C-alpha cells in the first residue's frame, strides 16, 4: 500500500504493529486515510498497465489496491461512531483453517 500511496502529499507512513498469525496493524490519520483512498481508488478503477511495468505486476498492483480500497470503503460507509472512537478496517485474506 505504501508504494502506491507514499507519493501523495497528505500521506504519512504509519507505524506498523505486528499481530498474531502474520497480521499487521496500522493507525492512519484522517488525512492519510483520505490520501490512501484517493490513490487506491485511482489505481483500482484503472485496470490499464502502468508504463514500464510487467503485465502481472500491474495486475497484482490493481488487485491489491482494489481489495484494500473496497474493503475500507465498505467499512467507512457503515461507520457510525462517536468522536474519538477509532474505525477499524480488518483485511484478512488467509485461507481459513480446515475444521
């Protein structure tokens, strides 16, 4: 995500906190969240190949951007919180364990 969003003037790279099972947590400010959504939306709705980039790399960038963008947008569209309450977006693509 940082590679796609890092050049936006309002994005500040957050500190990352490792969680169980390989998950990572990041806290974004409102400005960074908006920068992230704008940058990822631009990439998610544009499926064309970036100049000088391999087709598979471009497709992977598009797929990851679309997933993060739409998961975040879905949570934000349903967020009703009091001031100061954090909004949590959890993206976990691991294959579920067998029962």
